[in-house]
C-alpha cells in the first residue's frame, strides 16, 4: 500500500500543479484572445481570405477555422468544427483532409505551456502549419482520392457571440475563462491516471527494459534515449500527459530545451490514442475517414520532424 501511495500522491500533485498553474493561465489568455477575435469577426475575415489560397490543399473555409482552433486553443477545439462540416454536407474527402491536418499540427495546449520552458513556439507553429497543409493534401489527393467529393454545403460561416459593447467584451472573456477552467479541470483525471500508469511502469522497470531494447536502433539513428518515456507516454496517454512527464526533466535540466525543440516535430501533435478517439467522436462520417486522416497526418508529421531535425 505504501508503494501505491508513493506513486499516486506525487502523480496527483504533479497533475494538479501542471493543470492549475501552467495549463490554466495559458489557456485563459489564449482562449480569451481567440473568443474576442471570433466575436469581433477577425477570424471570419481571416478565414474568408485564407480559404481560396488553401483550397488546393483540400481545405474548405471550415477546415481553415479548424486549423486556427488547434493552433490557438487545443486539439479538441476542432471537434465542433468537424461536426459542423459533417452536418452541413462537406464532402468526405474534404473532411478527411481537415481531420488529417488537425492530427498533424502542434496543439496549443502543449505548445504554449512548453514555451515557458524553452520551446520555440513561433518556429513550432510555423512548421506545424506546413505539416498540417502537407497532411491535408496527402489525405485529399493520395489516401482519400477514392472518397466521395460530393458536397451539399449551404453555409460555411460559424456564428459567434457579439462583443460590440464593454459588457459584451466582458461576457466573452468570462465565457472564455470558464471554458479554459473546464479544459484544465477536465484534464486532471486523465492526467493523474496517465502519470500513475507511467510512473508505475517506470518503477516496475518496464520503461528501462523498453529503452534498453530500443537502444541499438536509437544509437544508430542518433536519438537520445531520454525521449523514449515522453514518446511512450504521448502515444499511450496523450499530449497533456506527455507535458506532465517532460515538466520535471526540463526543470531539473536532464532534458534540455534544445533537445525538446529538435524532437518537437515528432513529439507534439494530436496523433495519439486519446486524441484520435475524441476527434472521431465528432460524427459518423468523421469516424469513417480516420484511416485516410491518420495516413495523411503521418506524412505531415514526417515533414515536421525532418524540418526540426534539420533546424537542430
């Protein structure tokens, strides 16, 4: 029982500290900015001007909005947009492209907290956009070429709250704060369970065994073995759990910001089991194109990872 307590209590403390003192403040600021830009029509203006340029990548206006959501809020924010795309008759092929783009991009709820710890957020976001567009094109033209391209779209605009008066601005900010609080609090249970599971596996020696088994391949590829645990955690439990795992090594100096930036392309994206399940819940047609979306996202992630490796 003492052994279990030694795992659960530190994991719980780390999860709460990360959620309330790192994730919550960042999400409050970013969501407030995002919601105000929505209410003032800035995002709609931006989407309207970007959509024609991004159409060749297989993205519609709603697909562009999904990209802004994952880049400025978190990986789950595009769920509502994917649902709207399905309900408004966007083709399966365009849905697959948008889905692949979301899976390949760097999610804001991981990028901005890590920026406090040395991640180059501007570089990561720019490379993320390139990877997302590549993933969308790969899903649209290659892996999803046999999907239906028939559309019945009647309206691609999203309706937002108004912020034309001081009271309206305050209401938008309050709603953004409440939304950020729900995100931060909602992350705690999964984060605690993930950290407990990963800590238990680590103390049981499973991570060491895995690292040693992979060491020859890692040495041949020039990959630091310290990345095994964050990568294992990321694909098993998601980006937020990975954030909890790298927090302590970054603070203690055992994981350098330089190595984190080099690995960012392969490490920071929503292609993991929890995020994939959440995004597939957007609708029946969204779930039906998950294979094409995943394959397309792998192309985008490969591009992102290569660029970050070249940047050093």
